[in-house]
């Protein structure tokens, strides 16, 4: 797992953190060679399944805050 505090294209995080005062998290799933945001962007099925399970865990943990 790699944890990146903020990345380019982070969206409206400032509003949620500094104005609404709510926690946020972002997660991305890909593999080397996935060509993110390119015309031939792709993801392997196993990576998609693992990524979906990872995001479910994030949502459940946020619900426990």
C-alpha cells in the first residue's frame, strides 16, 4: 500500500477540510502500464476487485468515526 497525502487533481478537498471541517480520503487503483487518463486506459480485473474491496473498507471505517 502507498499513502500519498495529496496528489495533483485532488478536487475540492480544501472545501471539505477547511470550510466544512470533515475528514476526506482519496484512493486510486491501477497497475503499471494502465495508461491512466489515456485513450487506452485499462485496469486488470483482479486490481478492480481488490480496489473495490479496499474502498468498501474505507467507507466502513469512515462510518465508524
